């Protein structure tokens, strides 16, 4: 089990990494599906190019946050498709980032409401 | 521009990525781009996003790969600790101490002669410490410096006195034409470096007889550049001898020594034998270039020497050529261990990952 200090060493996540992990939270996806999902999740604010997407995927694969596998239902044209899914470590990293963002958000809301933290 | 042309352009631009990255991801990226082309009505937006971002992303991957390679080499055979760096640089600080000892405007040659007992002491200390540690790389420039002081100032003088009676009068020291003087200087310099090379080889072979030397000799068998690195230490003595009689010799020597130290630092950091040799050659070339340039500029400031062939203009040309001769011989003898290995039909250095166990213990 990775200690919390080691998880926090990877934070904060970049926006691109955050949204890719968020996209994979519900189900494994292939590259184009991740691109479309990220655009939807961010309300078109974050648009990934293939270069940015696969650069982030490469780093997350190296860090063991996601896994890559062949598409069991390859398209009829036989084109190359790989699927990506979150690993338990990737899930813990994402949860740690959400916790971090939670703390920031709670502090901001309280201060905005004029209450003490 | 049609979708087909855009796809072909995209495929061509993927060549900007590192090879390993392309092998892993390029097919997928092409497929994703194809799907994006089919889905997106606004082609210009897609082109703007993809094609302008691709070179930036490719550069980032190249830099990432360079960093990973650098980390891998740091984790491999040629780990360079700060201690090793400091100890190696210490060798280049010794001539600086000599310059300081001679004082401003003082005689470097007198300082060099006076340093001989200290050089002998240094040989003993370095060999002792080196033997205990299995002759690590940091002690090799010390060894080269100390052996060169002994060789150039003692044994060579003895050799020269022995050989001088056999040298024809038209070639030996004395008032001659430029070309003859240069030929004599060339032979003299060659003999100096040859004698140092023989001494270093003799020391290395002699050390191989001791049991502890088994740690050094095998690594020198697989990494002949360590013999070159030892010779490199002798370049410091050659440099000081070259500029010793000149005004402003302190600043010339200081700058040249900095170049030699830079070459040594680069040698420690690179992995491949040809890279190490290039590092040493670059250090020597810059050092001798600065010395030659300095002598060229300072020759007119020298006190007039006796003889019609000692005009400042002829002397500046002569000394510049002399620096070139020293450089040429030094480069030749730096390469010599590799040439000997090739001629002996050696296997050549094994890849770094096979040499881990042969390496002497580092400090």
C-alpha cells in the first residue's frame, strides 16, 4: 500500500492528467473516447490534441496509474485500437487529488460566506 | 486541404517524435486523428489544435527521453559522485598552487623543479590511496601529473643528455633556420611524450603484478580510456612547460587549466569510449589553443633573446607552431592505448551494462 505521503508527492495533478483519470474512472476507454469525454467533462474548456493526450498517457503508463490493453472488439476495418483503464494506484492518486481539491474548495466557500474556517 | 492530405501531413509530422515513442503510439495516434477528422466539422480548429501542437509535444518527448537516458546513465556504471568530481578537480588545482607559489611574474620553471620532491611524495600518496580503492578514476590525473613531472624533469633530461651527442649538428639545439628548429622541437616533444607513455604503461603493467591490481587491470582491459585519462594528467605539466618563460604566463596557464579541467569533467560524465576520448581531446585542444594564442600575443612583450633568429615576429610563429606540435603529440598518445588495443586484436570495451563488476571501487 502506498503511503499517503508518497501519494501527495504526485500532487497536484495537471488539468490534463486530472481529466484523463476522471474519464477512466467509470470505464476503460480508447484514445478518441478519452478525448471526447474530456471535452464533455470540461464543457469544451479542455480540448486535447493527440500529442498532449498520448504524452500524458505515456507518463501515466510509466507511473503505473493506467494500464493499456488491446481492444477485445477491434473494429471491422482492423485498425489499431488500444484500451486504457485505471489501476488501483491511479484510483488512489485521483482520490488524493479530489481530497486536496475538496480542502481548497471548502476553505474558499467558507471564506466567501464570511465564516471562519 | 482535403482530409486525406491532412492525414498524410499528420503521419509525416509524427516523424518528429522519438523512435521509441513512435513505435509505441504512432499507429494509435493516426487512428485517433482519423476519427477526429471524420467527426469534427470544423477542420481549421482541428488543424490548429493538432498540427501546431504536435511539434511542441514532440520536442517535449525528446527532452523527456534525454532526461531519462541521463538518469539511466547516472544509475549505471559511470556514476559520478560529488566527491569524485571534487577529487578529480583537485588534480587540476595542483598546478594552480604551483603558479601561486612562483608568485606574480615569478619563474614557473623554477617552481616546477622545486616541486619535484612534492611530486614524488604525491606519487606515493596517490598510488597508496588508489591501491586501497582499486585505482578509481579520480586518481588517474594525479598519477599522470606526478609521473609527467618526474618524467619530463628527470628522466627525459637524462635521456636527452644521453642522446644529444648522437644528434647531427644541423638538427640539435642552436641557431638554425625555422624549419630545422621546429623539427628539433617536434622530435623533442615526441620523445617527451613517448617516454611518459612508456612510463605509464610500465606502471600499469607493474601494478598488474600485485593481487590488488587485478581490480585495475581488468577494467583497463575493457576501458582503455583510463590509460588516456592518466596521460591527460601529463597535459598539465606540458602546458606549464610551454608557457613558463612567457609574460602573463599565469593567466595563460589559468585559462588553459580550466579547459583541461572541463575536459576531465566531461570525461567523467559520458559513457562511451569515443565520447570520453572526444572529451579529453576537446580539453587538450582548447587548452593548447589558448596557450598558442596567448604566446602569439605576448611574444612581442618578451625580452629580446640573443641571436638574429630571435626577433619577436619569428618567435611568435615558432612558439605557436611549438604549441601545435605539443597538441599533435598529445592527441596521438591519447589515442595510442586504443590503437594498441586494436592492433592487439582486443575485443574493445564491452557495453556499460556488462562492465559493472569489473569497475574498481569508486570513492
